C-alpha cells in the first residue's frame, strides 16, 4: 500500500464525519457516546489517516468540522503518537507540510498546532525535513503558504526555543534568525508580527545566533516599534520589555538610546481609538451608573502579622499592589501606550540617570505642549521614569511638582487623571520636603479631584491619595478634619466602582494615622456612612470585602472609640465565618447539590475580628464570651486554604493578647495544629502561626512546658534555614527570647538557645 496516495473508504469516512458532527452537540449523553466511539476508533491506526484527510483534503466540509478533525488528531498525537505505525506518522507529516498554505486561516492555524504537537513529541530530531521545509516555504509567493509556515514556526520557537539552539539539531537557529530578520520588512503586518514573535523567543536564552546579529536586530526593532500597524508595533515594543530584564541589556542598548527613547515616548500618546474608547471628550459622567462588567473582581489579601502587628506587606512582597503602575486600567487591553510606558519604566531602572540626557530635552516640549494629548503623554513619561530616575530628577522636582499640581485643574479629564497618578509616583519626595512647600498644596488639590465630576479622575485621585497617605502617615494629622469631610462627602457622590476604591483610601488613612483618628469629632464624621453601607449590604455581597477590610483598619485605629459600633460588627463577622464553614461542609458532603463557598467572606471576617481584638483589647472579652468563636477558630485553623489558616492564626494571636482566659482552655487542641503549620513553604501561614505561638508563650509562662516539643523542632529548622525572611525570624525570636528567660531551667529550652 502506498500511503502517499491513501484514500479513505467512503463508508468509514461517513462514519468519521458523523462522529465529528455529533461531537459538536451540546447534549451530554451524545458527548459521552462520542467519547466512547473515539476510544474504540483509536484502536485502528488508520483512523488518524481519516482525521488528517478531513482536515487537509475534504474541502467540501465546513471549516469548523475540518478544524475539529485536526484538533482530535492533535489529542491523539499527544496521547498515542508513540503507537502510530511509521507509515501513518509519515502520511500525517507529509499532509501537514503539503497543506500548510490552506486558504482558510482556521485550517492553517490548526495544521500549525498539529505540526508543533508532533514536533514536541521529540520529533524535531526525527523529522529533519521539517525546519528546512518550513523556512523554504517562507519564500513562497503565495501569502497563505508564507503565513501558515510562519504560524507553525512561531509555535515551534515558543515550544522548543532551547532545542533550536542546541548541538543536537546542529543549531538551526544560525540559519533561522537571519532568515526571520529579513521578514521584519515584509509588506504584510501579520508576517512582520510573526517574524518579531519568533525572534523574541530567543532573547531570554541569549541565543548566540541572535547575539551575532544583535545590532541589525535592534535597528529592525527600532523601525518596527514605529510600524504603522499597531499590532506589529506592539509586538516589537514587547522586545524592549523583554530585553530590559536581560543582563546584556545595558551593553546592547547603550548606543541606541538616542533613537529608542523618542520612539517609546512617541508610543505613549493616546491613539484616536483609545480616546474614543475612554470617552475622552466626556468631562462629567459622575451621574452615569457603572456598568457591572467594568468592575474587576477583587481578591482579599489575608492579614500578615509583623512584630509590631502592622499587617503590612511581608518580605515576599505578596501585598504589592499590582495596579500601582497601571495608569489606565479602564482600558484593560494591553496596547502600545501601556507597553511603551512599561518599557520606559523598566529601562529607567536599568540605565538610571543615564537615561535623562535623552529624555529631558523632550520632556519640556511635551509638558508644556498646547495639544492636550501630547501634554498628557509627557505627564505619563514623567511618572514612568519616577522609580528608576528619581535621584537624577530631584533637582527638577521643585519646578515640576507645582506644574503637575496645576495640571490637576486641567480642563481635560484624561490630563487630570494622569497627573494624579504621576504625582503619586513622586509622593515620597513630596513628603520629604517641608509640608507647606508641596504636601499641603498637593493634598488640597487631590482632595478636590476626589470630588471631581469625572469618574475616571475620582478613581485616579482616590488611588493617588491612598499612596500619599502611606508616605505621609502622621504628617496628615493636622488636616484630618478636612480630609474626612472630603472622603465622607464622596460617599454620597460615588458610583459603585469608585466606592470600592474609597473604602481603600479610608482604610489606608486609618492605617497611616492610627490612634490619632480616635477623636469624637472624627468618629462622628466617619462612622455613620460606613455603618450605613454595612447595614445596606447583604451577607453574600462581595462589596463586603473592601468594606470589611476598611472597617478592620478603622477598628484597629479607633481602639476604644469603636466600642459603640463593635457589637453588631462582631456578630456579623462570626455569622459570616459560621455560614461559610457550614456551606463548605455541605459542599464537601454533596458537591453535586451545593456550590463551593467563596472563602474570602470568611477570610475578611476573620481579619476584621483581628482588627477588633487589636483595637478594643480587653473590651472584646464580653463579645468573645457570648459567641462560639473559639469553636469556629478551631475549624478555620484546619482549613485546606492557606489564606484561611493565615487569618485564623492572626486572630488567635490577637485574642491571646486581648482575652487570654478564653483561649487558654483550647491550648491543648490548638498547639498541635500550630505545630503542623510551621512550614516555611507557606511563608505567611508559617509567619502568623509562629507569631501566635510567641503570644501564647508570653501568656502561659511555665505552663507552656508540655507543648514545647510540639513546635520546637520546626522552629529550630526555620531559624537554621537559609534565606528565612526577617519577619519570620523576628516572630521566631519572640518564642526563643521568651523560652530563654522563662525556661532557662528546662534543658529543652536551653538547648534551643544553644542551637541559635
């Protein structure tokens, strides 16, 4: 039998086509039957011939059916390729290469995926004609053939980049890279985009073939970053982002900055389509209700305890705000403006002050330009370089900061919003100056923008003000009345999305000024709107997350000032924990009848209870006495989700400090659980468990002796482990210090001291 001329049996073909039709049915019984039939047919090797025949040759069939045939074949290749007879494998490979230029983009893409899947099965070595043939087909005059071949090559480059630069294949990259570079000038944007994507795969590995051509490559990239087709320009712009993370960046780019910087700056302007999508001509939209799909899902970050118990970011940087650098997150799509700004940001961190001679001459022309689009891009540039070039920018800031503060009053909303973001990037410097110089005027104008008529400006101002609060801390105390008046007024003004950001700004204020907030005048301003929202929201409303987080910070700051509000807040938190645990239990027993609970409700409730315990201290005693929180805590500490355990241990430590008589009867049950959670793989869980053990030790004194063996070995291991984060070492030190003082007579604890 000559497989080259293999033809299907008509009856067999109809059977396969029927199967493909059935597999598109939404009916689950039909789907099950299809699965069974597929398993039967996979016993016959030439079933795969039928599949490739439908994909490549049966042009009378519709494209989705042909593509589906190819995808089923791809799955078969993944699962059974080693069992394919050689003649079947050869037939499939030959058909793929002969039909890579199919007129249909869907079929070309499916064939490309199939080729890559075969190649990933170790076939690059045993399919020597694949790469030369695909590279050869790039020269075809037929666009479809060129595009299809490039699509396949791009996928191979993504999946097998290391292998392509290895001796095992005689380093085909040496031929491929120069070949790809030729296509950077191709007339088709799609082809140019494929060529750039292929080459980008080899930057991280610093492939020698690419290094040998690096200057030519950079010249091409400079041209393509200015490509009239935005998709090509974006693909090219991502190269600078990738290159900036490589050790070779400084050496490779130093001589090209003079050309590159103006190109990136130019890419940071809003395109016409951006302005239309962002409704750039709409100034006042605060009365327009938010579209619910514009509101990103929020995820609560569990409380991490430090020795000072500030619940801030931990050593692993887990709490870094991923939106901080996102200057326009309403346009969530990655675009050339965002990519150019991100590239400038990372390059500023590589080149530091060396970047400024190329930038400063441009900046002045941008920042004072009469066209608002250009002026806006200049403000974005200034924000993008803030981190990397801060030292070099300091001499210019006394002049630039007042100009940016003026831009907060610009008649264009998009200028006002970017000015908020850029000023937040320089907040650290602003706070380091005498308050009347810049802090007071900045704060005054930002508070006005919090009450702006434009929702986008409100959002940017609220976020910027939260950053300023973190930097200024108690510097804000003299202005608290004014700040609270503004934030409370915003409650009545904001639509749904910005209300969630307002909670963050209030919570951050409470974290930043602490007990200074505990004044009757401030409490009377702040608490009524928060409690009104609290009463308005149902237990299953996810808007509770930011409100509970906010109240947790407020309760911690207000201390005894929170007493009038604590009972209903405490009870609701206990109810949320109880409801979530009950739902989790029902789901584990009957998953087909009950939904899995959203455990974030439980986590935020535990964290607010921590805030209450920390803020109210001994006053929390009666609340704990009248509730079953210790029983619930016992269950939460054993939850499968690390974040639940993390928050549970934080609460345990706080309750230990605030009302130990309620914790003491549970110690025998709690200590083994704490011991099993001293696992540094879950750094925040381990950190909080260690802190809770330390607090329990302080309260127990010599009565702690029976429990030391449960935790000692793990704590010693943490101390002796390389790269243990500072916070964790400090929390471990609490236990060690305590044991050294209290138990010096006990051999087990002196042993611990010696091990240090």
